[in-house]
C-alpha cells in the first residue's frame, strides 16, 4: 500500500516539475523572441577590424612565365557560325573512303561476314554520293566565291569584323574550312618570325603588308600597304614574311586569289 | 674629379638616324591607327628579340708605341661590356667573323679601297656592325667609330672622339651612349656613376666611394676611419651627402652625423649632428632640400633640411612612436616613399612631400624597406623579406603589379640576401647589393628581372649603392 502511495506522490511531483520546466522554457523562448523582434541588436563595428597581411612575396618569374605577348592571335581564324556547321559531318564522311582500302584486307580473311561487307558497301556508296554533292557544291561556289573574295579584301572590308574572306555568303562548307586552315597556317608560320628589338616593341606602331603567293607557296611579291611611319618597323614586318617563306601551297581554289589579289597581313593587326 | 676633354670634333655623317624616325612614328601613330584595311591575317604583338651585333676589335691606326695595346683593350672591353649589358644586343663571337678586320678599312668596300664587305657580315646574320679605329698622339686617344646597318648596307652613325689617355673608358662609354641614342632614340646610362659605402682597402672601417657604373675607377671620398654609410647624390651630381659615426670632440662619444661633400672642391660640411641618428639622406629635385631621418626625440622620424643644416620641418610623427625611416623623394618632388613600422611590421608607405596623405603600399612580406623611385616616377623598387633573407622587388608606385627581381642561393645552398635597390638613370636597370658570392657585392638586373649581372668583381663589401644621373 504505502509503496503505491509513494509512487503516486512521486508521479505528481514529476508532473509538477515537468509543467514548471515547460513553462520556464516557453518563457525563455518568448523572452528571446521579443528581444530579437522588438529590440535591435547591437551593431558590430567592422571598421576597426585588423587588416591581415599576406606574408608571402611574389616568386621570381622565369622568362617563359612572363605574360605572353601574342595572346590574342593563337586562336585559329574564328569560324563563323554560318552555313558552315553543315561541313564538319560531311567531311567526316569524306574521310571514310580513304580509310576503306586497308579494311578490305581484313574482309578478305573474314569471308563469312557478308553482312559486314554489305554494310561497308552501303557506307561507301553513301560517302561517294556525299563527295559528289560536295563537288557540285564546290563548283557552284567557285565562280561567285572568286568575285566575293575580291570584294572582301577591298571594298567590303570595312563592314566585316574578324575573318574577312569568310564574310557574307562568300565561302561555305569545305571551301571556308580550307581557306581558314590555309590562313591560319600562314599566321602560325609568320608569327614565329615576327620579332622586334626592344626599342621598337611596346610602341603604338602598326603596319600592313600585302603578300602575293604563287601556286607552290613561294612569294611573288610583298609590299607595305600601310606604313607604320617607322621604316625600321616596316622592314621588320617584311623580314618576318621573307623568313617565313616558302609557305604551304594554297588550296587549288584559292590560287588565283592569293596570287592576284594577295593577302593583307597586319602587324600587329 | 678628373677633367675630361672629349671633343667630338666631327660628326662625320648621320643619315637615317633611327631616332628621328622614332619621333616621327610616335607622332604619326594615332593617324595611322584609324587608316588601313582589315587584314586577312592579324599577326599580333611581336616577340622582343636582341639584335645580332658584330663588334670586332679596334684597328690601331698609328705607329705602335707606348701603351697603345692597353688603351685598345680598354676601349674594346668597355664598349663591349656596355653594349652587352644594355640587353639590346646579342654580340656575335669573334670566331664567327669571316673578315680579318685588322686588314680591312673601317668603311665599306665600294666607297673605300680595301674597305670591308657588308656581305661578310650579312652572311653571319649580323644586323648591326660596329667598326672602330684609334691612335695615340700627344698623350691623347683618338678614336673614330662607325655603326652600320648591315641589311641596308647603310651607315647609322659615325663619330670621332678625342680625350686624354686617362679618360679612355669615359670615351668608350660616350661612344656606347651614342650607339644607343642612334639606334633607340634614348641615350644609355654608361656615363653614370655609383656612390657607395665600402670596406675596400680600409680594413674594418667603411668609407664612401665613387666609381663608374661598371665598378671601374673607384675613388675614396671620405677618410673618417669609421663607419660611413647611406650616401646620396645631389640631383646635379655635384654633391654627395652621407652619414658617418664620428667621434664628438667634447663628449668623446660616436654619433651618426651627416656630411655634405662637394665633389669638385673637396669641401666637406658637417650639416646635421643632432643627438642620435642623422642619416638616410635623399635630395629633393630642387637641389636645395635634403630629406633625412633624425631620431633626436627618440623614435626616428623624417625631416626636411636645407644644405646649411637648418630644419624646414618634421614631416612624419609617429604614430605611437613608430619609426619612419629611409625617405625616397619621387623624381618630380611631389611624393616621398619611406618605410615605417606603424602597422607592426616595417612596410613601404608613400605620402605627399609635406607629410600629408600617407598611404601604405606594401602588404606582403614581413619586412619591406629601402624604397627607391624609377626616374619616370612610375615604379618603386624595394628590398622585401618574407623568410630569412631580403630580395629585390619592383612594383608600380601605388603598390600594384609587384615582381621579384632576385632569387639566388649562396654556394652553401642558403638563400642570399639582396638589398638596397637603386634605379639606373634610364630606368631600365636596378642596382643592389647581394651576398651570394660570400661578400656583399654590387649587382644589376634589368627592371623586369630577366637579366642579372655582377658589377663589382673584388673581395670587398659594398653597402647601399646609389646610382647617379647621367654625367656628360
């Protein structure tokens, strides 16, 4: 009996204690809420914060690490997203027939795989068709392209930013790719020889040279079309071109352009 | 000072001076920028390169007598060293030459019988050729020298020089300056000098020395039999201020007092002898004022002073008794760079020359000291410490774009200490001391840190070199 009573009393005490505890907790939360809502917190003074010093000093730069001066140019000629996108997949197909001959040997051994053969044959046919299409397209482009090329380097030039010969509808597909590749090969070659003594570098000088190239890649002529006003600078520009010759032979379709109209090369632009 | 008698009595000819073209080009540049078509190929900025230069030994044009060979070697070595250090040229080694230059004339063949052939030089890739000859007469050196552009087969510059044998090196420096001026449009720094503290030949003492920029012709200008240090050039190059720990006659105590020395007259004035430090002199460009560090009231602070020693004002004051030392006045006189430990660690600060507008400009490293302005006022060099040694750094005068010039180990594998930078008068080089060889020797580096050279080649120690302006 007494034991039960005691337990009951104890339960009562526990309940009471819990209630008090709960009340106090609620009061506490309420107090902080009220404080947070109605009383603005103290402002922290950031202005007197200590500035922390960096302890390290810069390392010595090796010459190769110095900021490269010809940063902009290494990008190959910006390919304009025009009708061009069609070209890459086509070109991939064109390459396939070239790869085909070695495969023939393998097929000779695996005589039983007729299905493969058939597939190969189909693919070949498709590729041939694609090439025919490309050829037609190229022939169509040939004449208008020449005219456009002429216009690009002269009259229309000011309208176009970036790659001049790729402007408008002048070059599309394979032609444009070939042309871009050719220009960037020249660019890379001349860049290797484009150097100035320190006293001429870092000066706001600019020269342009028109260079005409024959079908073998040799220089037919080169002349200053825009002088920097400093004869030494102009000569270094010409020297860079002379040292870069001979160039790669231009793609067949551009032989006339580069031989007759020439290409304008800007030092630095 | 020696009196030099270099008479450039004939500027033979000077067609197509490159320098003139420079001037035209700079003026024409904005106009041409707008013109021109859009190029098919834009090559971009050029790499910088050194021009291949052939400089054969000088021809002796008189009858062999006396010390003619020594003079010839002096001329050759001085010119050759100047042009090599200039960092503009790659010198072609003698053994590559195809012509026996002693047997051909100084001028090209078609015009002169037995002249040299341009083809012999273009074949070996020379861009420029220097041909020079000399003779001795009446105790004087006579030199005639020509600079040719090999590719154009053209004379760039030709001059005759004459001076006493004692000024042989000066004559050579003058020609080297003329070469740079003709090719680049800016004269060289080869007739400048160094003032420096050194123990050269004075045992445990340190005295003040003046020498040519390449370490030749050292001349001791103080004999205090004490520690003399931190010299400075007046802007006109006629005076040197320095500090020496001299004994006071009354108290028998040593104190760091400042002297002003007149180079021409040899007159020496004690100009600041306040108790404590009187050091770190730096002349203002007005050639009337000296900025210096004085510590009479405890912590060292910066003051302005006249040449007669009267103070014009205290320009730094603490805060909290922080030290403010090593003033460096900007070339236009408007600003003063100095080092101070007011932020805890010694750092570089700049302020207006009246002490207002103090700005901290270095935040890296643990100890930055001895700021020095470039002649155009755009850069500041200083010695900075991040670990246990100092190195030389160059930054813009606002503290941005900091680069390291030195990083060298001693023979024992430990890092060397490089201190006390000073700019060349043309702003292309920085001079400093380094202990990488075991002794504190003078070195120079190009301002981008790409080429470093030792200047002094002896067993002495050098402290706080200061590079002068150009002497004529």
